[in-house]
């Protein structure tokens, strides 16, 4: 049990060293992540759509 308390104490010390981002920075970075995810999703979906149609043309011939 003593080691668990030591662990919790060291976690508290380490968390006090963390430099947390400001709320504005957090919101900006979150918006960037969402936009990049949507863009990559559309790109991969478009490639999938094109390859599916191309394969359909090849198979039907």
C-alpha cells in the first residue's frame, strides 16, 4: 500500500510540471484536427469511389 501512495504522490508532482495549453489554443488545435480529419476523409472516400468505379468497369468488360 505504501508504494501506491508513493506513486500517487509522484504523479501529482509530475502533473504540476505540465504546461497546460490555454483554452484558446486548445480550441484552435481542436478545430484544426477536425478540419484535417474531414479533408482526409473526403480524400480517402474520393479515392475509394474512383477505384470502386474503375474496378467495376474492368470487371464488367
